[in-house]
């Protein structure tokens, strides 16, 4: 189970949930059953659902499908994600993950990213771009989603904007992992 439990007044967008379910491919039936078990019998685009229930279903799903599938599902998220027009390269794409993440969650009915002010509201952790240079970047994830899924998301965003997507590498930092009880995971991204 993910360690960083979301507060009870947070909701996740149906669109975000469905992008994961559809990305599950052959595991879609399992995913929908686990959603039902978690109290989400029917998920629709444009609707909002308790993040707590979604994370519960996702945790159960993670133990069912394995790390490789979680990674692959993560890599598919950026392929369909809508991105602001100022995303032009890998570094700006990696910096925008956190904005997209917060746009897909809301608290007490209010979006967790305010485009008018550019403000991100706290409460669900982050996909924080903590350092970047020529051909490399570091992200720290302390959100409730599974490590391998996040690793896939990071890889997918980098691959979408890298000159050669086959040369994108994401390695997990050796400073702890949420799978073994750490508060966050760090990922080192390299591309050419
Ligand atoms: Zn990890």
C-alpha cells in the first residue's frame, strides 16, 4: 500500500483515473473490479471521486499487476496528457508534471492548481523537479502513487520531448524508496 495517505477531502478527476484504467490493457477488468471494491463502481470523465478510495484501489492493483506493468502504465500517461503550450523540451515537461498532477485533483471542491496565480495548493505531495542541467534532471516524488508508476510517468514525459526517446534513462536514487517506507523517491533522468 502507498505510504502517503491523502487527506479525506481530496478528490481525483475521473479523467485521471480512467487514463490509468485504460492504460492497464489486459488488466482493465481487474482494475474495474478493484475500483468497485473500493467504492467506485462507475468512473466517468468530467466527474470527481475520493482520492482516498482511488489510492486504495490503486494500491490493490499495484500488488496484482506487478512493477513492470505499473511502470508501463505510467509511461502511457504523458502520451495523452494535455500540456500547456509553453512545454517545449524535456526540462519544461518534467517541471509541468506537478502542475498537471494538481490540476487533476481538488480539495473541498477547489482545484489544487490555480492557473490564474500559478499557485499549487499543498496536501497531496508533489512531483518536484529539484535540479536540472544539460541532459539531466532530478525529481523527487512524495505523492501517494506507487513508485514504479511515478517512474513511468517521469520516463514518459521525458521521452515525449527528448530528441531520441530511446536514449532516455530514468534511475531510482539510492536515498530510500516509498516501497520500503521512505517518505519519497528520487529519480535521476538522463537524455541526449
Ligand atoms: Zn521508489
